[in-house]
């Protein structure tokens, strides 16, 4: 649930705070007051694209922020992105600078817009005012159907990606053949040069270490033998001194037990000194000053350095380059066999795609029957008498394949008795379209929340003036529908209709005032008396009459019953 939304220096908003509650939260205000601006601010916090023109004139940056109740799914997303959780809440903040750049913070930690987009399905879903017929295309209609039924396209996406990858490999082999033939001589030279070196992983590191030893053999021998003498062999060696001290402490321990631990510690130190002395002696005996071996190492390192300059920068890169050249040569030499094998793989991949795509088509067709029945009932609850259907048409032509399947999903409606079903884009009435979209989305959200295969259901649904073009009995029906929807989820709705505003659990007034030569927008939660007056204003206009007040009181009372 959305708990709080803040906006500073955002468009016409100087500083505004809205604390939302459960149920139906309605935002009203005069035209141009900035109702939809708040919805746009929330959309920004859910990953929408930002533009510099949202920065209030005279300000350096616009800041929008909000607080959501956390969800288990959101916490998983935060953990995957290395962001610490903040108890039971998630804090989102976004800053937009005058130059168009911006910063994103999640729980006061730097983040990216991509993280906001990952969190969005868990937190809120915005149905914007701009979501008209032009944007409600078949892709969105397919998405609504999949959401309603809880359908996943993961298997189809994976099968499609594998099929396309094989297509690309075949195309590369066929289209680049001449270029590859021109490169064969160079590849053969490079392969022979790298193979002749018989490279071993990390060989250069080991040779460098051995070279340092050989170049400093006398110093190393002298240091090792001196250490051996001081530790073990010399008359005043550490071993002799420690052994004498140990005997004395052992005598003390026989009479006073508090020296027993000290005796044990000295014994351990003596053993360490003996081991280090022996190691130094053995190391000295193993040192061989060999000019021949040093010259051999120098030559080998020169070969490795030359190869690294050509194919490097590291020896591992040279080895990888050689393996890649060998693979390219094998492709050229065995091109026909490789293409034949890839074509067989491609056919198997196509069969696999057909299988999962057809299964998805069957699921969508079954879901379409359920959704069209539910949506038709919802539409007719909104003072309409319409027939509604959803067609799912499969196009098995490979040119129509996609990561989402091969289906075209289209909603059709007949808004008057006796008329044929037509695509939604042929509906003339904006009011009818608004009601259809609301009914369809209500059906989808209700179906998604109770489906066998549950989708991620955002706790908050936002409707921005989806009631445009309707009024009277239809408006009241929309209010009832929003109220019913808000019983299971938090709903935010921007409305200009008093019939809808009467159903609010929380009613916010967006006001625009001029102070000091500047326009400022504020957000105010209305109590009972103020709420009645606002609904009366919506009914009668600028002048609130006793009649409109009584009518407003009746509407609020009626909505409660």
C-alpha cells in the first residue's frame, strides 16, 4: 500500500505531501489544479521516463518521493540489487535536474531507474489518463489477458531465443564465408605461431619468479645460511639460547606450577626455530647458480612477451585467442557439416517453439472465454448493454513468431443491441471507451488476484481520470466499481465527477493558489464538512448552494449504504 507521496519543485507544485490510507483514495480539484501531476510523479517513482521540463521554474531540481509498505517480493528484488531493506517500508526518491539528468534512491541508497521498474509490479500499477485507444493496442490487450490468467511466457521466450540464436549462427556462416576465406591465411599463421609456443597457463608468472631467484642466487644463499647459523648452527644461536632457557623454566615448573604453561610455550617456540632453521638450510642447499638456465628463461620470457604484445595483454588472453582462431578455422574447413548440423538443430528448435507456442495459445483461448464473460458483466454493470468478446488468433508463420508467442489478441465489443462485434478502436464514444477500459481492468485485477496461477498483484491501483466522458447513472456505477475494487486493494483515483467522489474512503483536494506572484499547488485531506462542500462545488460549480450541499450529503450517505 502507498503510505505517502511527496513532491517538491515539481511542475506547478512547490511542496506537497499526501498521506494515503487503505480503500478508495480520491483526488479532486478544479481543472488545471495539478491532480494528474501527482499521478505523473508517482509514475516517475515507478520507473517512467523523466524530462527536464518537470522542474519548477527557478528551481535547480525537482524531487519526488514516496513510501510504500514492503512486500516479500519487493524485498527479494532489493536483495538482488544489493539494497538494504528498511523494516516494513520501502522509500523511493527521485531527483530530476534542470539539465535532464537525475538521481534515484531506494531506502536512501543510490539505485537506478531499472530497479524502480523491477519494483513497480510489486508496488503499484498506474492506469494513466493518456491510456486511450491509441495506446491500448493489441500488445497491451495480450498483456491484460496473460495477467488475468496468470500466464507466463518464459518457456516461449526461451524457445524463441534458442531458435533465433541458431538462425543467426547459420546466417553468419553463410553471409561471412568470403570474408572468412580471405582471413584463412592470417588465422593459420596465428594458430601455428601460438601452437608452436606450447603455452601453459600462468607460465610467465612462474618463470618470472624463477628468474628472480637465479639473478640473486648468491644473495639468497648467503641470507639463508646466515639465518641458519643464527637460528641453529652457531655457538650463540637462538636454538641454543632457547634450549638453555627451557631447561631453567622446566626446573621452575617442577616447584611452581605457574611456570608449566611458560615451559610449554618455550617448547613450541624452540620447535618453530628448529623448523625455520632447517627450511633455511635446505633452501640454501637447493640454490643453483646456473647462467644457462637463466639465459633459457630470458629467451622464453621474450617469446611470451612478444605473443602478449600481439594477442594479449595477458597470457590467458593469448591462449583464448589461439582457441578462437582454431574454432574459426574449423568452421571454415567444416562449414558444410556445421551448417547441416545447425539446420537440424534449427528444425528441432522450431518444433520445440511450436509446441510451447501452441500450448500458450490453448491457455490464452481458454482464459479469453473467462475474461470476456467477466468483462461483459462488469461493462453492463456500468450502465451499458453491450456484448464483449476476445479473439485469440494464432499465426504459425515463422515471420509472426515472437518471444511472447504467435498470438494476436483483440478485444471486440458491440455497444448496442443488434450491432456486430467490432474492435475497440471503432468505438466512437469516449465515455463508452472509458467504461470498457475500467471494466476490463477491474476484471483483470480481480481475476489475477484469485487465479490458480497468481501473478504479482500490486497493492495499489491508480486510475487517472478514467471517468472522462461519462456522467449520471454511469458515473455512479463507476464509483461503485472502484469502491468494490478497493475492498481488496488500495485504489487511488483522480476524478472530476461528484458521483464518484462520494464513494471515497479518503478524499483529497488539490488546490492551486497564487502567492507572491507564483502559482502553488497544495494537497489537503478533507474532513466530513469540507468533503461535503467539495462535492457540492463539483455539483454546482463555483457557487455552492444549500441545495447542492444537501444533494452532496445525500450522495455521501447513499454511497455508504
